[in-house]
C-alpha cells in the first residue's frame, strides 16, 4: 500500500547516526601498525587514538583535541617506537605517552590553570615542533616552537625554543632532512589563508644565526622537503594567463647561493589539490620513496591520483571520493581517510603497485537500496553555475502515492568556504529513507571549483549564497523532483546565516533549521575570535564604511519578513557564533508570534560532538519538519 512521503519506516535511527561512521582525525604508520585519531560521540566527543592491532593508544579520559584558531587540528603525532605526543583538550598542553606508562606533560600550565594552546604537532628527526597560541597576550601571540623532550618545559615555560614568531598566524612547520631548516606557512591577521599565505624557509647558519627566505606564493599550503635544497608545496597561483586558478603542486629549489626559486608546477589540472586552511595538519598529498606523488584532486568530488616523476598522472582506484586526506605513506602503501559516493566514511590503506585497497576502520559499502549514489546537479544561477548533489527519497520497502511529489531539505554547508562532495551518509539517509529528499548545495564561495568560484562571494555574503540556494531549490522544483510547497532549508554556522537570510527573502522555503547560525553581522564582527576577526571584511566590507551594508544584510534586521516556522539549535559554549545570535532571532520571532523552537545544548561548542546532542537534534529536526509539512514521521 502506498505511504505518503515523510512517514516511511526507516532503519536509520538518530541513535545510530551518532555512531554510524567513524570520525577520523589524522592517521599514520607507526612501526608495523596503523594509528588514527577518532572522535567518540558516546564519550562526549572525546578524541582518542587507536591502532590496527585492536586496542586503544590514548585511554579515557584523555582527549587529543587542539583549539588553536578555535578549529584546532594536528593534535597528535607519534614516533616510530610507539610514543604518542598529543594536545590534551582540557588544558591545551602537549603531553607524551610512552608505551606502558601514563601521559606526562611537556609544556607548562598558565597562571589560570591552562597552558597556551598548541596544535599542528610534527615529530621529525627526534624533534617535536608545534604551533603555539597565547591568548593571554594582547594582541594574541603565535609562534612555531620546538618542545623539549626532557620534560623541563613542563615547569619552565621559557625552556621551549621559539623557532619563529612575529606573524599573526602559522601552519605546516616541517624540518628539512638535515634538521637545519624549517619550512612553514604564515599569513597576516587581515587576510584569510586561502586569500593570501606565504611560504617561508628559516635556516640556521654558522654561529646560530638564522637566514629567512620567502618563496613567492599566493596561497601556500603543506610544504614538504624532498631534499635539503628542494621543496614541494601547494599554491593557487595562476598556471597560465587565461587558465583556471587552482591549488596545484609546485616545486621550489635552493641554488648554490642559498636563494630559493620557484621551479614550476607539477601536473597542473582543472582541479584543486588543497582547500581552505581551517584546521592545522591537513594533508592533500604525500611523496612516495621512489619520487612519485599521491595526491587528491577536487572538482566537486575528489579523485586520488599518482603523479610520476615525468608528470604523467594515473588514477588510483579507491572508494574514497569526498574530503579525502592523504594521511601517510610507507613504501608503496598510502593511508587515505574520507568518505565516498558508494561507501561510508572510513580509513583505507592502498598499495599503489598492486592496486590492493583494504579498509582499516569503517568504510563499509553503502546499501544502494537505501543509500543510492547522489546525483550531481548543476543549474544556471544569477551569478553563474550553481553546483549541488541531489539525494532523492529512497526506501526499498515503500511505494509513494501516485502524483505526490516529495518534500525536500536544502542543506547549506558552513565556512562559507567549505564544500560538499556527494558522499554516502547515514545522516542524509536518516531523511531520505523516511521519504524526505536532500539537496546539498555548493553555493558560490565554496571551495572545490577553483578560486573564481570561491571569490564569487567576496563582498557578496548574504547575496550570492542566498541567490544560489534559492536558484537550486527552484530548479529542483521546476524539474518535477520536489514539492514546491514543502521545501525546507537547513544549515550550520555560516550555513545558518544563509538559512536565515533565505527565509527573509521568502517565497521558496516553507521552514528553516539554523544550527548555531549567524543572525547579526555587527554582533559577529564584535564577537569574532582572532582567526576570523577580519574574515567578514572580505565577505561584506570594512567597518565603519560598510555599516549600512551590515545592517541591511543581517537577518535580524528583517525578522518581520520571516513568516515560516524556524528551529534554532545552539551550543552553549560556542565561541565562534555565541548563543546571543540565536537568542536574538528567537526573541524577535517570539515577539511576532512566528512558530519557532530554540534549543540550547550545555557543554557543546561550535558543532555538536556529544552522542546525546546529535540524537536530540536529529529527532527535533524530524519532528519539526513533520509539523511544518503536515506528516508524522517515525523515529
């Protein structure tokens, strides 16, 4: 018997979504084992380190999470003998955990009981490098440091060796083979790293003097030493005068005089190797011992390739095709983490010679009856093509009524420079298996389509993103795939801003779900943390000159135009988008009697990590959509 969309029985319960796929946080070969970081929602989002032998390296209650730049990254590393170095989430100190022992602090605690923040850990040649962030200083200070391994810096903060300081932000410190030079990326506080970031090399000369060299880059990422006089790195400088601007592999060499010169691009393509540097420690490529390079190329979805020394490129057939990280190599084996169009998120080891691929953690094939591959969807918008991925309702046990079109949710990612890649996802199947379609949109400003697509949003945040999601939703309805009266919009952070802005426009969406979304640009500018302090300058304009633009584009200014139900979900401890943003919208909607619900989750920050929060938020979203669209859905 036919069943209306939205009411279908589903095997995907909210409780299952919280633990359905591992959240991999870095991976590497350690001796004969594979180690990886993994977030555990059932333990309040604690990040543990596990190994392929089956047991846990980092026991509870320890948690390897950095808060550098608020988004963290690079919170653990290890040596070949199985010693773990990690940043403890609670105090942000660096610790060492040797086999058979307890964690011991390697950096000092501050006067307030917390140490400076650390992240981007890198262990090479018996030395431990880190990015340090001191928020107790005004202005905030950051540096690349070397952490002594004898433990003296746990009591003497000055025992830490400062390798380089003086810039607003640092990332990707890496030592040369001889240990005399360190390559790193830095950028100014008035720019975001995907707008402008410089590659530097600092070399220790005779008598302890240092020489500093800058390699001409536009937006550099991930330096890697090939020899003491040769570097690989990523940059999105123009490859040709009339060609696309993409992050690509580049070489730089040091000549006999000690000067560094760019030595060309390696296997350029109309695809990105690299994306926005939101977190430390991301890796988009790894050289193999024989000189070949394994790299990820992104043009909407990801492709893993092997680049020969002569520049020839071959595709490495692996399941991963979404947010792929090339975590480590050992001989001809490469560790890859991410998601895929036909598999759940996971960690794989692939052999570039034999082509063998095996899952280390997760990566189970998706049941195509319940989770068919997403359909790439592109529509012409007011500002150019708009890219998206369409996940129509899918349930092998149900037949929909003749003549009924399904309700849909338009998903809007955050950033706004993030991107989606059409991955199989139990979180999406949670809706589609119940008869609710999902359209995941890469609006103008998203990474994965080149610099021009990303810069479409410059000065136009609240305009281009809104126009694009409206165009995508209209296009879906006009194609006959969605009920135009039952389309909702859902997004978090910057995506929540687009949700609220689209509801202000009206006419397309029948309901909206904002997860820790931005509501007031002036409030955001005042509360913005250091890393994003000037981000909004490029997206909207500089204050005070752009004051009127800030007012006019803020959804809070136009809540009188919102006349559809709104669900607001917020973390109480959010330092990126504080609760005051969601609460301002809540109060404005309450004053006008607009149907709404506001939920504040204690102990959650910017993004939900606890299993109980993930479950509650999903169940609330489902019930909210049922009320908005007139159906009762099964949990």
